[in-house]
């Protein structure tokens, strides 16, 4: 497949820097690839702004040749408009996807993943209006007719709800009012369910295997997309890959690949009143 230039000095410098013994094309151990090849759905987690994580995803997709790729970062509308020709023009790709408006890291990081397979693309991004609805009326009401199918009307066990709220508080620099935490958990459950729904649709329409590009929080098998997949299609073979930084990651996965952490500003510095 013909490659395209990847703009962005930061990404180019990252790729040129030493990042450990593995090189592009050698980032995934053979036993992990074997596990992926036996699955109907391969969920490829990431820390969104780590370029190496996207190289791992691209390597996995190139090896698996999935029948479709589901993206957390894309809306259904933009995914439907995507064409192979757009991949030859990063500016056009960014325009079609409305990438700048979505708030993700630079598109340059994701270009290797887009390039890795010639397969239909499915978008599973929850629109802001739906996320707001989930915060106000709950995940089940926001999802609509599919809520019962995915069990969104069933409250989480109390200990799991408490743990999820604690995770949301930590993720928001311990700055959230307590009454906001159940709402944030509802949004996360909605996003997991929408991703799972897109996976099931892609599997039904293309036959699989399906690859999923998403954050580690949605990929984890104890909480994320797999929970909803197993509820609706318990016979699906699902493989979850988590990607850690310096060994740090939360949740359960079938495999974890570690990478160096990337330099980033402390997102909680603004809340430091000392």
C-alpha cells in the first residue's frame, strides 16, 4: 500500500528518537499477534497522545487485515464520507473528518493507522448532544431503543459504581463536585455501548474480524466495550490489547504492550493552589 507523508515535526522527532528495543514492524510479540488472529473482534487500546501506541495499532491492523475498523474518534457521518483518495491528502482527510473540531491529538499521529488497512471504516463517536443527554437523563435514555439490548437501564453494582466514580474523580484532578460523578460514569457507559453497537453492526455487515481503535478505558475487558459485546453476542471471540506507559495502566486486558511515556504538561497543574 502506498504511504503518505506524515506532517508534524513533533511526531517525526518522536519516531527518530530511541524508544526501546522494538522497531516499527516489531512492536507486537508473536504470541500476542497469535491471540489477535484467533479473535472475531480485536480492541486496540491506546493513550491518545502517545504516537508509539498508534504505531502498534497500525502494525496490528496490517497483520490482521480486518474486514472493518471501528473508530472511537469518528462520527458515523464522517466515517461514511471517508475515501481512500482522502488518505493521500492529509488536509482533505482532516477536513472530511472535522478533526480540528473534535479535540483529539494531531491527526498526524493517527495517519499510520488509517493507512494500515483497506477496509470499511465505522464511526462510533458519541455526539456532544448525546453526552449531555446522558448526563441529564442517564445513559439508557440517551441511547434510546437499544438501551434494553445493552442493559443500560440496569444500575451497576454499588461497589462498581463507587469504584468508577472514584476513577472519574481521579481523572478530573479530584476537582469534580460529587454530584457530577454519577453523570460522568453514565457518559462513559454510553460511549462503551455505542462503540459495542458499532462493532456488532460492522461484524454483521462485513463478517469480521473487526479491529477497534479506542482509548484504554473503553478497551478494558472488565468494564468497557467487551462487557456489552458479551451481553449481546456471548459467542464472540474478543481480544483486548491495553497499551501502558512505563508500566502504568488500569484495568484487565488479554495482553498489554508497554511504551515510554511522552512528555506532556500536568493537566492538574491549574488546580494546584499551593
